[in-house]
């Protein structure tokens, strides 16, 4: 056994070759995180050599493990290369589409790999795909042609144990278990700003460090007594006057429309026609405004999280996805769903896509939804064109059908559409474009026109939904908003001067009903405040938690990591009054209690 483990020049040179290849793979991954800007990648390597070589050592561990798995070392190297190549492409595309790095919890979407591939299929050119396949074919052919390069069985066993132990230690170190070593590597845990975290520490270390990251910090002074004091403060507040008074408890329909944005706001671009005439007309006559989305270009579930729970992404660590990081481990969480069920409602969810996406199949029942209709369950299911998503018109027809079949109980229906999801590179996705755009860079003109064509169809679908509820016997309130701006190329926004953070997070908000709800402007509000807004326009009383949200909305209607809004406009934490700071402290304390704490708020703030 000793002789078998005795190193040779051949073994040493092989391990050296694996380490050099690990350096190459790490450089590639870091370059993908910097959108393949080689100058920036070299600058990072030069400024952070300890972190670069530490990350390269991680890839060396992976290559050693693969060498232990395959008899032929080339086979293991090819496997790690393919995985690294796919990872790099994913990192690059996510950065390009959303401006956000890849997080560990994004890997939970691997269960939806086919759907993710479908979303990204038009984002890669045929030339790129063919070249990639040719490279992989060439590497495979090279493996068969090159002389066999193998480690003896004893070496493979040792390498396997060594690699597993080393990778586990690497994750522990990145997670902060050995702070002295991290300090020597010049690592900084910038958990509050994940873009800065990835930019400073590099992709590999930042990614690994997030594997052990909490989702929300524990507020100072958290205790049952502190939560009880907050509950008493808001429970004592009188009921607010209703914004509308329907004859009976109305149906409440949330329509969170995928990537719905009023593209005509970008005045530098001229469209051949108004793509959303119904929305523009209704906006002038009905309560309307904007939602200050916590996201840009993607991460729909985070907007949904705010709207359903009333909690705020602004209190969570940068890059958090609570649907996957927190809510799947909860047994129950108060929400507009549970609030309305306690008022005698039935609660239905509708999403014309895979039910497991963002773990909705697990989160929705936990929130209290009694039935969840996914794409495979829909009776109305049509597509506008080739390689597209289920149309908004189909989703609206399905929603109307469910309202018609609801029976005597009032219904809360939560609809999340899919039609306008990126990519917009396929002109046929909506059955062809009828709208032309002027003033757009020719390289992106087709994408802007394709997006405009999509929201044109959405406008027709929303008009149909509004007309359909007029025939329902029960009063019905529609709350319509866009989840985030579309994932168009960043140059589309930059060329239009659409770089102000408030503008980059504002999407249309519109209330419609088959009873009188007036025409009061809603301003710009965070999705967290949609629940109490819906109850006010439904003539329903508010639980203490919603009374607290109303107090926050009156003072700080927009809470976002990028921008904070007071009633007078953009503000910041340094400019807040003592009363505003107290409101945010109360809000943050309750959110921690519900997500990571003992849940004292569940009985204290949600009972009426």
C-alpha cells in the first residue's frame, strides 16, 4: 500500500496540471460574473491574489474529486469543465438580465431546469450553441485520442477523501467558521450589499459565504414584551374609514402581471401606437398610481412575497428569496390569505406555469390558499405564438371562470401571469409584431417592439377581465399591478435615460371594480401595502398588523433597498423623523418575529 501511494514525477506533474486548470476555470467563472469584461477580471485578480488563489484551490479540489471518480483523469476534467461552463453561462445571463449575481438559493430552481432552459433558449445565438457543441465534441474526441492518464486505486481513494474534506472546509471557512484565516485572505463579509460582496470577494467566495447566511438580522431588544408593546400600540388605534362601501363582502382579485410596465413613459422612444389604451383610459378614471417594486427585471416571487404577506424586502439581506429560503420551512405565516379566510373568504391561487417554480406548490398552501391552479390544471389555455408562455387572455378567462363558479362565499383570487416574461428576442412569441418603435438602437429595436406587442395583448386581456366582472352578481374588486420592469437589455434603459432608481422600480398600479370606488390617486406605494389598500376599498376592517402598515404607508409609502419615499418624495434613513424611525423599528421587529423569531405577533397582531 505504501509503495502504491508513493508519489512519482508523473503523479506530481498531473496534480500540478490540475491546479493550473483550476486557475483557468476560476478565472473563467470570475470573468462571467463580471460580464466577461477581461480588464475588470484582471484588475480583480491583481487586487485580490489571496482570494483568487484560494478560489482556484477550490476548483483544484473539485478536479481531484472528479479524478477519483473517473478512471481516466481526462473524463473527470471534462465533467468539471462542462459544469463550470454551464455555471458561467448562467451567471452571465442572470447578470445581464437582472443585474444580480447568482445566489445559492437560485440552485433550488434546478428542479425546474427544463422551464429555465425554455426561458433562456432565445438568449443564446445559434452560432454560440453550435460552437459550444463543437468544443465539447472536440474535447470528447481528444479524451479518446490522448493516452490514458490514470491514478492507481489507492491514490483515487485518498484523493476522494481529501477532496470531500477540503471542499467541506472551504465552505466552512467561507461561512465564517475560521475568521483568522478569512482575515488573512482579505475577505470582507459584505452581506448587506451582495453586489459589493461579489465584486470585492469574487464569485466563488461570495457564493460559498451565502450558503450559511441568515435572511434577516435580529433587532436589538427583541422579546415577547417588545412585540406585545407594539401590538398594544396598534390594536388601540381606531378603525379607519373605508375607501368604498360595497353592498356585501366583495370578491378581491390580485392580478400581478409579469413585467407589466408602461413603456410609453420612456419619451425618447416613439411607438407607432399606444399599446395600452385601456389602462391609460382607466387610470384617468379609477384609483391608480405606481407600485415601487423591490426588484428590477426579475425575481417575481419577491414582489409576490411583499404583496401577500405585507412584509418588506427592504429589511432582508441583499439577494434574499424568502419563498425559497424561509417560507418553505414555515408551517404557517399570516398573510392577506389567512386574514380574508378569517373573514369568511375562500382563497384561490392561479399561475399559468409550473406550480413548483419558486416552490409555490409548497408556499401557497402554507399561506392558506385552498386551491392552486397551475398551467397543467387550466381549462382555458392558449398561446399567442410559437415558443411563448400561456397568454394573459387565457389567464383572465380562467380567473373569470373560477369567480363564476365560486358559489355563495366571497373569493380572494391571486393571479400571477406569465405572458410577458423575458426573453424578448423572438419576434414570433406574440404571433408577430404590429407595433414599431423609433429612436431605439437598431440592435435592440426588435426586443422593444416585441415587448410592446406583449403588453398590447395584456391591455386587451385586462379590458376583458374588467368587462367580465360587470356581469358578476357579487361586488368584485380588481387590484392590478406589474411585478417589475421587463428584463430588456440595460442599454435600452440607459439610452432612454431611465437610470433613476425610482423610475427603474415603478410599475403601473390600477384598481377596478363593479361598484363605486372613486378615483382617488394612490401615489407610489410598495407592494407590502396592497393588502390593507384592498381591504380599505372592500369596506373591510383591518387587523392591528394592517393598521401598522397603514401608518407606515402614510409616512413612508415606498420602501426599497434602492430608494425610500416619504409623502414629499425621495428620502433616506438619515432624514427620517423620530416618529418615522419608530414606525420602521416596529415594522422590522414584527417582521423578524414572524420570519425568524418566536411568532408572538401571530396571535397579537392578526386577531380582530
